C-alpha cells in the first residue's frame, strides 16, 4: 500500500488570489532583496522568495476556519495510489472534487501483489457494529494463515489465466487483499476533506495509514493551506 506523487497545479498564492478576485485584487510572493557584487565588480540586486505575507496567511486561515472552501478547489494534485480492494473502496467513496482511473484486470494479467496487515486485530466488543479491538492474541499465526490463503487464491488466478480463461472472469477468485492501482486527481479542498475524515481516530487503521502518507506528499506543496485545512479543526 502506497501513494506516489505525480504532479500538481497551483500553490498557496493561487489560493489567496482565487479569494481576492472577488475584489478584483491580487497578491504576490514576498521577496527579500540583497545587493551582490559579481566577479567583474558589477553590483546586482538579487531577490529571494520568502513566501506569503502574514496578511495573506491570515486570509488562508480565515477561509479555512469559515469553510470558504472554493478558493482551495482551483488547485489539483495527481497521485498514483496502490491499496487493497476494501481500502480502495473507502477512497472511492470520496467523489466531490475527485476523479480516478484504475487498472483493470479485464485487460491485464500481470503479477498480483497482496496486502497482509502487520498486526491482526480482535473483533470489537460490546456489540459494536464496526471497527476493531486491540491486537489479537494469535496475531502471528492468523497473519500467516491469511497470507497463505491469499497466495493460494493468487495461484488459482494464475492457473486460470494459464488455462486460457479470460482475465475478466479469472479475477473473480482474487482475494480482497489483492492490491489495485489507480491514478487519483483531486482538488486541494477534496484531498483535505479526505484526509480529515480518513485520518480520524474512528477510521479504519489501514486507511489512516494511507491518509497520513497522502498528507505527507501534499503538505510541502501547499504548506500554509494544508495546515489551515487539516490542523486548525
């Protein structure tokens, strides 16, 4: 299970200017200027981008705090994500602001990777309908059983392919732990909503792992906006 950065558009300044267009105004980055002497003795003025002004940073925080989300929706991030089927399904429940294209086993029959949790958890107690408890006392042996079971299913799939069964039907025997890969493009606002929901303590541990990894990829692209959207709640 992993997320990989592909490309993105926009930055924190683009968020600011999407908001300021209401007043027909725009901001620029703040710069520091310094005079430097070149080798031929000529003096030149060097400028260095030092980021958003404090006023523009406050504007971003205000937008996030008051749920003015549209300025955050003009920027996009494209990732390549790989996850087991149930985690993929949880990701795909997030529709607003996202588009996805997934690999299809109708057309490919390449090697299958499986996901086996590091720790197996107990079922929740007190008739809780979702979630899980702490570490199962037989975690290691159950993990081995799960891995063996999934590998057998993958071998069955490969055998069906070798016997000429069409990939679109052979895939029916694959386990839920089989990993799938997709290209995922979403706005900054959409990824922040995904992160806030799926990084919550009540979310499944595995999807929290993925949300955290995605957050690590996006934060340096939009450091002011991402903090405002995900850390000021």
